[in-house]
C-alpha cells in the first residue's frame, strides 16, 4: 500500500490522462466511455500523483481482466465502492473493477453505466470543477488529513469518503438546478 503524499496541482495531469486514454482504448470495450476523475481531474486541486480514470461500460461482463494483466496492470478483484451512511443501495450499485498500474501510477475504475457509483464519481468531479471555493476547502481538508495519516492510505480514505458523501448533497442540488447530465467522454 502506498502512503499519502499530496502534490500541488500539476499542469501535466490532463495530458497524462489523454495519453493514458489512448493506451486504454486497446483493452476497453468499444462502446465504453473514458473519463478523468479524482483530484487530478480538478484544476487547482492538490492530489496524489495518481491518474484516476473511470471507464463506463454497459456491463462488467464486457471486461476481460486478462487483457489488462497483459498490459501490466494489477487487478484488485471483488471490490465495491463504499456505501454512503444512511443509504441502502443494492450491491450492484456499488460494484466495480479496479486495475492499478505502478509506473506511472494509474487507477482505472470500471463501473456500469447508470449505477450510483458511476454517476457519483462524475458528478462530484464536475461539482468541484464548477465550485472552486468548495474545491479549495476540500483540498485544505485533504492536506490536513494527509498530515495525520502520511503512511496510512486506508485510514486517509476511510475518513475522506464521508466528506464526499456530504458534498454529494450539494452536488445533487447543483445538478438539479443546472440540468447536469453525464458529460461525453473526456
């Protein structure tokens, strides 16, 4: 497990995503959409130097893990995203595949279109992109949290996740007000 080392926003993160997206097209199902997600996808936001990517597919059965292993990715099987407190969602709303690449560090989250977790990642990203004040507050929170858990990525994530759950309420309100819909592929 990697520690928690935050970097100031890097201007090359979007380009690294674009280059990685081209590479991932070789193993992604043809109808898949590929989005840059996470902190590296929000201009000005500090983050771990890991490009997080979401690939949205119609069904996880379309994904061939062996194809990803041949590219040098590690497969973390049996994963689901966390259940937001106070919510009761069927397991299929949170299930995903996760493939990790070590150098450069890339995490590919494959989720099914229309599921709670697939929408959650895109809506939170777009909300932070549209609300720099919220992104700045979230960045300050992450920096403080990383100072407390520099060698414990599990605790860092466990405490950070509920902050996204809180932001999701505001993001859902913003989405309703603006007519937000899932954007086309990045």
